[in-house]
């Protein structure tokens, strides 16, 4: 029996492996903190009260994001219940 891969197919497969390894390495590099990549600053907060005092815009943004996420999850749950009620009533 002959192999479905020819020499050209093996070379193509090897280049795909190289591309996968390269993209994995790039992904690992992008996960490094901004300071390690030469930009940004690192700031830590011990409590939300401290964050609210030092960076009220960030604090408000975080609370808004959390609140919007909670509303989205509640809307999705309501939609599932509404769908189940329609299916049960039919």
C-alpha cells in the first residue's frame, strides 16, 4: 500500500507544526505583564475602598461591568424560563 502523504505532504505537515509552535510561543509572550513587555505600570490595591479612593474611574468601571454582567445573566435565565414555560404550555 502507498502512503497518502507524499514528500510534499510531509513538508507541509512539518511547516504546520512549526507555525503551531511559533503561535504558541507568541501566545505565551502576550500573557506576560505589561511591565515585562516594556510598557504600562503595575498597581495593586488591598481593598475596594482603597481602589475607590485612588482610582474612582476604574472603580466605577468595574462596578458597572459587574452589574451589567449580572443583568445579562438574569436576562438569559429569564429567557430560558420563558422558553421552558412556552414548551410546557404547548
